[in-house]
């Protein structure tokens, strides 16, 4: 993924933060970011030498020093606030500390400075009572993916923001300005993310298209493609958006910081704004749920590389393997059954369970359905629909 000129320094910052932790595979990162190992190690050395506070080509002048007056501290507070109009005292105080400010004011002091300068401290998506947070134990164990609705552009057409968030670190893997919510659009964005960050173990989405065909029909061509990449897929509970709460919360922050402003003139303007803000969110903005750490400090790229060509798959001995016909039919022990149309042309396996007459249907490594041939025998129809079940990864 070669650096784009419009956000080269932003992507350099992301690179060095991902390459700095002990044990990071710097050469793999260089390959994914499209730079030479020599360049990658040079940037990391300069980042370490600066105390992990700045990069070459950025100003090395500190925001303040012990000999400066309180006016300099206020100026630093106002500067951070001007760049981030939705931040409050805690985030600004933590950001000044990250920048190496030697006289970091307490959050309450920052709040007082803002109020003294007539800056109102509204509530941007917060104000709710505290709740217990659940997160995956490591990066890339689960990504949450969704569209942030759609918003009009100033000229013509609509913007569809696609977001993908790592469950453990809250790292924004994808923030893309899309023209639609179609399968190929999502696939293109995911491939770019996979090439840069590697493959997650699982992805959770809601039940709508293009990742679901509604409640009870969770499989679509996009989901089948993800399973072929050895990624488990699951879906949120119907009418329970809290099962994807981290991405929903990310959407509220995105709306407050970016989407609530004047409509973008066109898609290119939206993409530039998204790139800038994604860098701020990942590498600069202290996150309340992370004890004011930034998401990039907790994220690590996946060791599983994206493979351009899907490898063949062999099912286990004893599996009854059938290829799904164009009319969705497969034959199972003399019974004709139907499976999801998303698997047409694909080979699926029926695996016997501990219960006599009951089979679990698998596509590669993911269970996609359950068939009870005893129930089929009691019915008069010659063709029977397979009962689809969500993945065991789905939240309950």
C-alpha cells in the first residue's frame, strides 16, 4: 500500500507506532506499507530517538518549557482544542502529555481555561451512565463492520461511510468514503485493509445487505468470500445494536467530529477528511475506554497475510460432501434439500452429530446449517429447506 501524498506523514506515524512494540515484524509491515526495510528501520530509529513523540519533518519545538509563563500553557490548551473541537479536559490534558509538554495541566485546569476563554463544553454523544465493557483479548480476534448510514454531498449523490473497527483496541482499520453499499465496494475496501493489516480471525456485522439477507438468512456472497479467506463471520442479534456497540460508538464520534459539519463538496473531499480524522482517532485522540491511551498503542497487525488466490479446501474423512446446484438443491441420503443461494456452485459438507439423523452442514470451517432427516421424512414435500443457524461466534 504505497503512501498517498495527501496523508504521507499521517501514514508514517501509523507505521512507526505499529512497528515500535517489542516483537513487531518490521519487514512484514514494510512490505504491507509498500516501503523498503531500510526506510522502515530508519523511521523507527528516529521515532524511538525522539521519545516516541514526533517524526522527522515535524517541528521539534516543545509546546512549553519550565521558563515559560502560564500564557504558554493556555496557548497550548487552546491550540489542541482548536484542532479538536469536541475534546474535553481529560483528552486535551492527556494529549499535551503525549506531546511532551513539561507542565501538563490537570483536566480540571484545562476545563477552566476553556471556559475562561468562552468555549462551551457540550456533550458530544456522551452523558450516559457507565456500563460494563466487554472486549476481545487480543487485536484482530474480532473486527466490527458496518456502514454509517448515508449523508448527502453538496453537489450531487450520497456518501456512504464504511467503518471497520478492531474490537480489542478500537483501532479504525477502515474508514472509507463509498458511493454505495454494494458487495464489490466492500470487498475492494477489505482487500486493501487485509493487504496492510493482515486477516482477522472473525468479523461481525449486522443482518442487512451486503453482509446479511435479513434475519434468518445470514449468508451472502460477501460472507462466503470471507469464509473462503479463513475468516469466521457472525451477525449481531436482530434489534440489538449493542452487540456491535464499539462500532456504533465510533459512528457517534465520527458524526460529532466530521459528519456534522458542512456537507462535503464531493467524494474526494470526504475521503481526504476521513483520512485526516482517522489518523487523529488512531494515533492522537485519547480514548476513554482505553484509559486515555490511543488505539494505535494497543493494536498490532495480524500475522495472517492476505493471499490473493483462494486455496482449495479438503473436508474431513467421513463428511458427506455435496456441491450446491444452481437451484440450491443438494441430495442428502436420498432426500433433496435446499441451502442458502449464497453457496450455489460451492461444495458443502454434511457431518453427522451425536444425535441420530441430525447433521451439521459446513462450508469450509464454518457451520452454516443443521439438517434433521427425521423431520424431513415426516413431511410430504419432496424438497426441504435447510434450517440456517448463526455462527457460534455470534454474541448472545
